[in-house]
C-alpha cells in the first residue's frame, strides 16, 4: 500500500517546486530493491507519555514485514506491547541505490518471544548484516541469540515512499551533487 499527498491538497498544482510531490514515489522495482538491500532503519514508537521516539536498528524485510530484534528489557518492547503500533523509515543512504530514496511505514507491531521465530529470523538477520562473511555471521548470531532476546515484526498498513531524483529532475540546477549518478 502506498499513499501520496493528493493532487488537490490545496498547495497548488505546480510541479515546479517542492510543494507537490505526488509524482515522486519510488517505482515498485526500486522500492523492492531498497527493502531487500538496506539493513538499517529508524524504528519509531510512542512512549508512556505519548511522545514519539526512534533509534537506528538493523532489520530485514521478509514476508511483507519489517523484522527487527532487541533485548526484551529495552524500553521499546513494553511500549510496543502497550500500543501495538510502530513506524520505520528506511533510507537508501549506504546502499548501491544511492541517496535520496526512502520508504516510510507504520503499522501493527508484534513482539515475538518464541524460539521458533528467533530460530529463523536471527540467522537471516546475521547473514544480511555480514553478507560476505559466514564466520562473521555466525559470530554475530552467537551475540544476538541471548535468553531475553525478542523479535519485532512491523506489519505495514500505511506506506509513503519517495524518490528525490524525480523531484530534482524538475530543477536540476538545484540538485545536490551526485543526485543523478544512481
């Protein structure tokens, strides 16, 4: 599911500025590539006071969900259990895709504390983080697989994605260097 600001949002219909970004979404192939290639996101939840908070976390995209892990004692775990919701923002920075592309999602969030979920997810995460180093992936897995470890599943029900290359194409002279290299 992808939504963009509707063209009749009241900010004018100009595509000559950065007000109307309705046509600047990622193409489906590029979105899928970003979700498969990137392994770090900003994960956001709401604390007891109703304030949003976020941290950088490693993740994998599998089965239509964002999968992350944390120690069960982290403050985000009771917060997720309390609200059942979270959000994440995935940037293309650090990937072969180049900068300026994002996928932002929010949705239901499930905390899994069962062994079966950890048994499939933790090895996949370790291999994603240590792609070309099986020994490194095994060492990372040994670090992650602790007794209090939980797995977080974020099931997106709302998505907003963005490709800045499409925006910069409107005004190439305003684009930062390198934005058209990827």
